[in-house]
C-alpha cells in the first residue's frame, strides 16, 4: 500500500488547524506545506520498510541474517 500523498493529507491537516483555531490568510498554504512534509516522511518511511532486516551483503561474507533484495 503506498503512502498517502499531499492531496489526500491536506484536508485532514486543514481540519486539524481549524479545530485548534489556527486561522489566517496563509492558513491554506501552511496546511499544504505541513501535508507535503508529512507525505514525504511517510513515503520515505514506507521505502525503508521494504528493506530486509540485518546486514545486507553477499552470502558467506558475514554471519548476520541480512540479505540483498
């Protein structure tokens, strides 16, 4: 499952901002920046989750449980 993108997160962030009283003419731009930051972080996290645990190297070079994918 891919991580949510900015367009999916922006309405949620805007709702949280309104719920907590953050208003102003630049509030939509702030919501967009926050949503983009969260989306990028989730994408990077999801990419890291695809890496096998352990030490990635050729078989026999280490006693670690890692492997290259």
